[in-house]
């Protein structure tokens, strides 16, 4: 057995896990899981072998929707993940909810999706363009986990809401980058997994992922 100890958030990072989320996060590897604790998400997880398999951060329960994936370095030192509340998923918009609350009109999308690969990028960087001509492989858009239901929030009338609606009507896949909503926004009082959209990418119909 190996014991993996560490924190989700680096000590020097300005971001901290929102209060409402501190009892909702689980570190999971295979059949083993433990709930994280505190604003930095401390954890201690006992796993068989050397503990080098992929680790997932799950929401709500040990088998809840995964929010991100990491591979632990080959070292016995405490594992500091460096999470900033971000989630990157690829899948299909299955349902849209439109509601008005606190004087705001909000769209909430239910997206059946899996996690995108850990190093997935929306757009090529300067370094990538220097290394070789940019060409995206279809496999880069293939999720590395099975499907879960995620709830993503956008303001009604925003470009994010518009393209989510288009994606659902056209039945095209989307890649979404989102961030866990802050406690002060009280988004968690509206939906149990409040992911605020940072970007939406629509994929060509030939790139269907299920």
C-alpha cells in the first residue's frame, strides 16, 4: 500500500476552495477515495501499489462527476496539485434551463460529457507553432473519462448561452472550459454543481464523440 498525502491548492496561490465546496470534493484512484478538507483541500489517500495511476477529483460523492485528472509524480513528497477550480469537459448539451433569479436571467446547461485530456488546449501557443505547423488530431477532443452530467451557467443573452443553444439544436459536440463559482455569488443555491463558463468550443459534426 502507498499513502498519498497533499493539497489540491498550492499555499502561495491566491485562490481558495469556496466554502460550499469544501465538503463536496473527493480524491479518487481506482476503488479508493477520500474526502478532501479545508480551503486548500488537504487529503491523505491509501492506495494499493505505488499509487502512480491516474487520480481524479470527484464532486459530491466518491463516484460523482470527475472535475479534473492528475498523474502523481514519482516521488514520496506531498502531492500539491495546483488546482484553481477549473474544469474542462467535452460532450453534448442535453437540456437548457432558463430562469430568472435575483434580478438576473440565467441559462443552465446540462451537458453529458467526459473530462478532456489533462494537457488539452483550446488554441495553439507560440511555442507549439514554433515546434511544428499546427494540426489538431481528432483524438485530442476525445474525453478520457466516461460520461457524467455537468451543469454549466451562463447569462441569458450572452454569447455562451447563444452557442450552447445552437449546439443543442444542431446536435454538435462542445468543449467547455469552466470554473467553480465563488461562494459569494451564491450560485450553489441555484444548482448543486455551479460551473461558470469561461469558453465554449463547437466541434464539427464529423467529430462526434459518442
